């Protein structure tokens, strides 16, 4: 029966569209939470947040992508863990405009002092850790109910459409001697 296949294709397309709208909302919410928690230094993480909706047969998947270091914001870093890379800390120091003590504003700081500062910060992070600043879970939870509701309504409408088409086919086979009305 080809009607079921058509309806299934329509349903997959509609679910894909719903997840696309949800992906837009999710990316916007994640970016807003990064701003609210003052976690934007260079815009690299902010700009990297994207989503993709993939359809593979009847499976529709929403994937969200971001720079790897989002996990350290989301989950924090445990005390007594590995030191973060010095180069990452140096970049963060530069973007944030952090200067080693004793260097007056306007003066160039010495690379050796910046290297020492980055090492000290990295060592402190390894020793003390960083508390988690959840971004993803609050972003997902803030619009999860709306997504579930929209998908549920779409599924219900699709089931109704399948039923109506099947009833119409049955009526056609009976020579249109049956009238059915569903509200």
C-alpha cells in the first residue's frame, strides 16, 4: 500500500522540520546562556555552536556541535586533574586582557612573564579544579516540553491521516457505499 509510505515520508519530513526549528532554538539558548554566565572570551566557542538534522530512513537525528572545551564549562574540571594546555591559557589571558602583576597598563608585558602566569593558572586549575557551569542541560530542558508536545501533535495528526486514507480506500473498495466523518 503506497499511502502508508507517503504518509511516513511526510511524517519524517515534518519531524525533520520540527527538529530543525528546535535546533535553532537550542543554539540560540546555548549562546544566550554562555553570555549570561560570562563564558565568552573570544567568540570562538559561541560561533562554533551549530546543529545538523540527519534523516536516515525513518530515523531523524538532531546533532549539536561545538568546540571541545564546552565540556569543561559544562562539567567543570575535577581537582587533582591534568593541567590544561599552556597555549590555551595564554590565548585566554590575551583575549581577557589579563596582565601579570607589576606591569603597568599600556606597557608591553614580557612573554616570559605571560608564560609564567599561564603556567601558574594552569597549575591552579589542575590542583583546584573548576566548578561546572551547566549550559547544555538547562538549554535542552527549557524547550524540551515544547518539542515533545509538537512531535506528539504531529504524530497524532499523522495517525489520523493514515486512518482517514485507509478508511477512504476501504470505502472505495465497497463502491463508496460508506460515508465516514471524523472530527
